[in-house]
C-alpha cells in the first residue's frame, strides 16, 4: 500500500495532506485502504489499555471501525483523523519500517476572522510503539502543520486527569496547563458526563475530570524547539 494514498473525500475545514518526518508518516485516514490493517493490529490489544481513549479500540469488526470513522470523523467538518505509520526500522523486528502504528487527529477546528484553532485528538499508539519515537513525531508533525502551514493561533489538548501518561506527554512537548481549567463540562466536543459511555467504557459514577493544556502561537517558538529536540532535528 502506498502511504501517500488517501481519500480526497474528506470534509475537514482546512486543506490536508500526508505529513512526514524521518521516522513517521501521517496519512489522512482512508477506510478503503486503512480499516482492515488498523482493525487487525488493534484486535489483539486489551480494551483496558485504551480506557482513556476517545477511539473505542479494539473494534469488534472492520465494519465497526469504518462506521465509527464515518459517524464521528468524516461527517464533521471540524474533525480529521490521520493514520500513523512508522518509517524507522528499530532493533525489534516487530517495529518494522512502514508498520501501522496508531492514530492522531484534530477536533473542534475553528477557522474564522477571529481565530484559527483546534484540539489534538484521537491519539492512540499501538503498544509496540509506545515509549518510542512514534508519539513525539506524530504530535510534532501535526503541530508544525498547524502553526507553520495553517497559521493557527492556538492548539488545545484535553486529557482525562487519570491519564497521567497523556498529560505528561503533552507537557514534555511544550503544552502548558491552563490554571483552574480542569472541568466536568466538555471534552473533544462531548459532554464529559457522556464521554465514558460514548467510548463504551462507563466508569463508576460516569464522571471524569479533564485537564486542559494549550499551546498558543506566541509560545510556538519555544514549543517548536522542544519538539525539534525530541524529534532529533537540528
């Protein structure tokens, strides 16, 4: 499968394209090309590993994955999903070059005369690629596209307070916590009271505390330096 292939039938409000570093490629998700592969790699994962995710992996069938994409991503102009592929052959033969490695995307994108912004969303990395270069490169590529190409004013990142790994990852990449912004109201456009239920993992009491992290344009210079260092770029 050519990694450059993607469906032109995408409704996202900004023009999109594949994004590539020396170790990772992000391709706009195309169900015809990607659903089978990503269903298979996540089918062997335990649901508990992704209890904080906004993508309900593992999916029961390929059709479920495609239906979820069409319902939650494709039908919304403010959302986009990228398939993440590894471009770097590591010491572990399982993490081979051009392997499907996860998802990343944006939601709640805004483009008007006042603001250009969006939220990092749908970040899921396969266990084989966790604690490797994949997540930092995927986030880095997305942010460089947002700020350098699309000239965003800010990018938000919302995470379940219990998902310490996601919160720490965001801060390592230059995002800053918004003081007093943890809330019980909305998360990725979803009422927080319904969030766990929507992804199929209702927690006791159905409540979550959400951490709001943000990177603004005037912080991007430092953020880009941090990301470049983490991605191994000069």
